[in-house]
C-alpha cells in the first residue's frame, strides 16, 4: 500500500470518528464538544510525537546491537533505563492537566453560576493531577516495553534477524503509535472534564450534591456504571462502585484516577451537579467568600487581603526610601538610573506569586501565596551606575552612607566574574521592616542588562528545551564577557 494512501485513509477515519465523537460528547453532557474534539486531536498529536521518538530511540539502539540474543540478555534493560519517554509524557500531561482542568472548571462553574469563577484549582486537585500524570508516563512506558519484549522474544525463538524483527516492531508501530495516542488523548481529555466538573462542585457554593451520569449514548455501557447512574452523593463523599474485577472502589467522580483502567478506559460517564437554588440566590460576595473559605483548602480571600495590605504598606514607605537613596547617591560619583521602575506594580507582584505557586505545585511541593509574597525582596528596587574606575570606591562609600542612615545590608550577591550570564552587584537592604534591592552597575553592565533582559526571563522561567536554554545562556555570557571588570570588584562580598 502506498504511504500517502495510507495516511489519507487514516485521516478519513479520524474525520468521520470526530463527527461521531462530537455528537456523542454532546449527548453525554460534556461542555464544548467541538473544542473538546479539537483538543483531543492536539493532545493525540503531541502524544504520538513522543511515542514516535521513543520507537526511534529504541530502533537505533536495537539496530546497533550485534545479535538479538545479546540485545535481549545484556542491553534491553539498559535501553529501558535510558528511555525518557515516561518523563516526556508526564511533563506533557502535568502541563495539560493544569491548564485544561482550570479552564474547564471555570466554564463548568460559570455554566451553573455566573457569579463564581475558578481562577485556581484547589491544592488537592493539583496534587492529584501531578501524581496521576507521573503514573500515566510510567504506565505507558511499561506497556510499550512489554509489547516490544514480546516481539523480541518471539523473534529470537524463531531465529529471526535484527532486520526482520525491526520490521515486525515497526509494522506493528505505524498503527500502534497513532492508535495508542488516540486512546490516551481521548481517555485523558474525558478524565480532565470529569476532574473539572468535580472541581466545579468543590468551588461552587450552591452545589451540595453530585450525581453519576451515564447517558447511554457513549460507547461504554458497563452494567455497574449504568447501575450507578442518577445516584446522588454529597460533594465530598465518594461513590461506591462494585468493579468488574470483584474489587469495591470509592471514586469521587467517574474516571477518578484511583479507579483501575478497566473501569475508566472508554468510559463516557460524567459527573453532574445538584444545585441548591436557595444558595445560588445569595449575593455574589457572599458566595465568593464561601467558595474559598468553606470549600477551598486555604483562605485565598484572606491571603489576598493580607498581600494587598502589605503591598500598600510598602508603597507608602517607598517615597521616603527613594528620598534617602537620592540624597546618598548625590554624595557619590554614581547616578540613580531607571528610577521610574523603582516600584513593581501590584499586578506584576501578583503574577509572580501565582507563577511561583504554580512552579511549586508542578514540582509536587506546597506553598501559599502569602509565603511567596514574603519571599519577594525587590518590590522596591534601585539601580546605581558608576564608571569602572570609581566603581569599588563608590560601592564602599554608598554602603557607608546607607549604614549611617540606618539601612542594613542583608545580602550582597556579586556575580562580577567572566562566564556569568549577568554581571552586577545586587544588594538586599532593610530599613526597619521594609526590604528592597539596590543594584550596582557600570554603564556597560547596565546596558547589557537591559539588552539581555528578555533572555534572562526566558532562562528564569525555563521557557524552552535544555538545548535552547543552554544556547541563550551562552549568548548572554558572550556579551557579559566583553564587559570590563572594575578593578578590585572581586573583594566586594
Ligand atoms: Zn462509565
């Protein structure tokens, strides 16, 4: 069969299947069926790309071997250990679960109550998602190598050559990668919908009970799921599901990752919500308060109020500190530059906190917005510039004048060495209870700092592959290496 023809046939099949799937999702009660089908296709492609590169990786190693038996006995386990597909799959799904569940939870919530929006998933849900995405990666790698090991053993028994076995693996592969990717993408997307619907139950003050819905339209018609259909349970209590395998399960919602694959693959059941209309009629502020205080795991409203108050306090101190800094720098050979940027806006502070909270979750850690706010030491920040010749002398003079006025230097970060991506001295200063930052630059290092600022952000947020980030860093170092180092700067500590 000609390859283009084959691709065409696959496309036709998927097209047709998409149309059916859209109707089916609509009947099953899923939101935005058309976008969901598009999303499944996107996820399928991203997943298939990883699976193809896994096959590629394996094939290269297998073909480089000198015999099938030697490969099976001595090399296969090493190859499996070096294969990073599990991590690639986990990373993809950690990020997709994060974005998608939040987005869908907001839509499911707005559908029942426009006064309530979901901007963050509860901590419990985020943690469960990360845990599940990691498990999914390992499971997929395991399944793949189980199949490969099977083909290898069979081939070895029949005395087939490396070429012949490669062909067997690849022939099974062309159908397999797409088929596996499709199945995973579909299952995981429907799972995301269910997680989002559950999250919407947790965060909607007017939802006190949930239901297990089996519409009968989907491909799945497991008797035990049909039996549960319409069952009402309090939001924070599990359903009881008698599994086909004899086990008794306690899922919080259909396709709960705690269920075995046999109870969730190709399950089109969906979590419904029971709305208490008395509660839905409460004033919006009352409901928003309930959303976080009563149902959320931490008190976001109070957290945010505290952060706002602290930020306000800092902005009130800023003019006094600025005046002191101006007076001090006037008495040195330095100059204050970029003074218009001395105060980080509240929006950029909030964005940074959210990013840090998200990063901690992605690593499986725990933090709160208040903790992250208290870690920030550059909400107020200044930059002073002096030429190379007077740099060290100026630094020492500035430091003495600061101390005279009652400012303590809490920390000095001196990165003024060749090979660094940033050259400058950053000091964290404290005046009674206000912390701020003061940077010391030469005109040249200040110019490079501004030129490389966007690269610096890309590095900080790790927006790229390891290879790309390495290149960006090298490019930055190339620029900073050209900045002359002020004499004696290495003594500043
Ligand atoms: Zn089901």
